[in-house]
């Protein structure tokens, strides 16, 4: 004798599979949500510690956040290596030709007029990016977080009168607080 009121075994297996699948999918979705919320925010370590050493030998680590912006400008030697087309320097590259390093020094003075610029150093380098291999100055500018890449871009374009792209390397140095 068979009980006519029970559904066929296939339907039970289908509904059981659907229910288990929905429960597993829900768990798979919710578990990462809860784990992600509970994860503490990682504190990024400082990459460098700016230190001021006084004349008596005491040192003080500057605790505030800083940022380094690194970029290239021409030097007096750049003019001999600027790419040419049909025997002439392209109009867009003529700004790289300077007769003396006085414009480089003036650019440094301009940068230091912004209170968010803590200081800079520059070194003569050879480099090859999207243009020909040539010498120039590589600047490392230490700034507060209030000095943006756009601030540098405006100062650079305004001073050098260049319409070319400006390559900038940024290194963040968050405070430890």
C-alpha cells in the first residue's frame, strides 16, 4: 500500500536543493559583510622621518604628515639634447631651452613662497621619458598635505610656460598619530 498524499521523491529533492542553495548563498554574502565591518583600519607606517638637528645636537622628529612631490625641469645643459624635427626644435619643447640656470633658481624661490612648501632639493640628472634622453634637474619637494599636485602643476605651468604633460611622483608620509 502506498500513501497517495506524499509528493513524488523528485520534487522533495528539488525543493531541498533550492532551499539549501538559497541558505548557502545568503551565508556566503553576509559573512564577508560582517567580517569587513569588524576589520580595523590599518595604519600606514611612515616611509621616512623628517628630523631637525639643532646646533647643540638635539634632534626633533617632525610629527606632522608630509608629502614628497618629485618632478623634472630643464637645466642649462638640456638645450643641447632637445629633440628636433626637420632640423628645428618643436615649438612645444622650446621652453626647455634656457641660457643660464637663473630660471631654475628663480623657480626654487617661487616654490618657497608657498607656506605649505617645507623645502626642496634638486640634483642634475639624465632621464628618458616620453621624449629623448636629456639632462635636467630632478626636484624633490617636501610639502604639507595642503599643497596639492594641482598647486605644483599651476606653479610649474605658470613659471615654465609649458603646455606639455608634467610627470610627478608622489610619496605620502602620513603622521603616526
